[in-house]
C-alpha cells in the first residue's frame, strides 16, 4: 500500500484550489449612455404644436458595431474591453440617447426612434458615426456626419460634419461612458441648433 505523506496532501489541495481559482471568469459589466437632463414639465407642456422628428437610421463604423467597448491605444491599434460591454446594440443606444437629448433641448419637438405608421413625421435625422471612442488617456473622440431630411419632400439641404473631443481619465469605464454621453450631448446641441433654423424651438 502506498503511503501519502502530508507534503503530498498539501500539494494536492493547493493544486485543486489553484485550478478552481483559474476556472472563475470575472463577471461582465454592462454600460449605456445617459441623456441630458430633461427640461421642466412646464416648458414641455406649454408648446401646443409639436414637431415629430424621426431619429435614424443611425449607422456606426463597423469596428464600433459590437458589444465590447472599444478604446484606441495608438493610431492603428484598437482594443476591445474584455468584460466591459454595451447593454444594448450600440446603434440603438446612440439613437435613443440622441432622441432624448433633442426632445430635451427643443420643447416643441418629439424625437422618436421607432416610427409607427400613424406618426406624421416632419423631419428625419440621419447620422453616420465614423469614430466614437476613448484613447489611452481616456479622452473621447466623436466624429459624425449627419443631416436633416424634410420628410414630405425627401430632400436634405446640407450634410454636416461634427468633430468633438472631450477630456477624460484612462482605464475607468464609468468615466469613459459618462464622457461619451457628454460628447453625444454636444452633437445633440449642434443638431438642435439646425432644427431651430427650421422653425423649431
């Protein structure tokens, strides 16, 4: 009969514990973007004639169209966060946040992302996100082309380019997503300024 000594038992226990530890996968963390603070209910309800704006389609660059949050370590190298992910498809998060922001900035506007057949759409906001990421220092870069389409004529007068940079802090996805929300708020303000030229307020 083979006798197992204490040293062998201790080694076996340590091996089992190490294998158990290696088998544990860190829990994924899920993020979204936060809209701007809404206008007061009084200012929203004081407008009787509302303009309905359809937000979308929103297109994002293919490298952003994934669940993992993307950061850029150098001009030619992007990294995918292992356990920090978007809670919904990124295009949907951007669209709903833009819609909420535009509705907050312009009390006469109801911005929607899901268009039902009965809705009488006045204008349509089209957006192509070319870049929306943080760098190794946590700074946020948002590059987007966008335009406002008059729904009745299907004509778009101008296509706009927005290049927005927001400072941030590295390695903290709570801060990164907060500052991405601020960058999208800046884009929303540019959109609202053009809608004002079309008579909305």
